[in-house]
């Protein structure tokens, strides 16, 4: 009796030869990669290589000038968390989470705020919240839409190190628990290693390299020798890439 080999999962996101331009200026070109359902992928590269432009093109905010970007379920299958929290100052935290949604999901929004340690802050306005609390609120607003793919545009960059690592822990735990796919853009190599089961190195000419992260799901990841070894490899990958001002 012949054993049947299991069919590999279809990619949730497929990017093939994608290019984005701003008028006559090229943000990036020849970009190809894929993300599987539930996979956590980090993207690093020099400033100006088009990382955020790629993220916006995946989210449907920019139209590619060439190539293809295919996301199962289309734009409704993803949710984008920006570098800034973008909470509306005249709305409470709970109402910011519910922005654009029916009020029937109010209990769900309140439960999410509890999950991220913000249950007692639901009625507060953004100016009464710390930077970390505002970003947790922005995260709740992103995941309440139940995206299959969560897009993260350097959401921790403005936070102090302790708050940043705490928020990384929370987001990673939530994503792994709910089997949500993630695509994170970051300038931090250590953040890329902590968050990504696979790390892509990008230049304006496309994806230069892909590195698997075999210790991604290990406990106390930041303390492991393997963590620092992968950091060192990625620093070497980036060392020969010239950067440019955006």
C-alpha cells in the first residue's frame, strides 16, 4: 500500500516580480516571495529600499507598477498596523478599536482590550495613555478584524526597550495562539529574529536573501546563543548593501 504524500499548503500571499514606482522614481522592483497560512515573516533592509512601500502594496494602498501581488481573500484578508498608533483623539480607546465596525461587536472589543491589559482603560482618550498602551490599542483595532495576515510597519520603533520587548512578547503570543500569518517590516535585526520564523533581506532590487529561524518558537529566545548567531549572519547579509535616504 502506497503512502500518500501530504500536499503542501497554498501560499496565503504570493509576490512575484513586483515593482512599485512613485512617478518616475522606483521604490523597488523584481520582488518575489510568499507567505504560508500562519507563518511569521520579518523583513529587513536598508532605509529607502522600499520595505514600507511593499507593505502598502500588499495592503492595497499602492498599486504595483509591475509584477503581481496575490492575497487569498483580497484586501479584506489583511490588516495593517502602522508605525504610529493613529488613534483618533476625540474617541475613547474602546471606540477607536471599534472604528468602522458595528456596535454589536462592542463586547468583543472590550474583551480584546482585556487580553492586552487595557480593560480598565477602555473609556480613556488617547492623550491619557502611554505610548505602549496606545500601540496595544492599535493592535486590538487591527486584530478585531480577524485578518488572515497581519501587516506590521515598525510598530515598536518609538517605544523604550522594555516596553518594546513586552509588546513583542504579547503580539507574538497572540499571533501564534490564533495561527494568524504575520509580515513585519523592521529596522531592528534583533526584533526581526525574535518575531520571524523566516527573515527576508530586501534591497531596492528585490529580496536578496531568506533565512530560516530554527529557534523561533523556543522559550527565552533572546537569551539563546542561536539567537545571536542568526543576528550576526543577518548583519553580514546587510553589511554590503548600500542605503539611501527615502
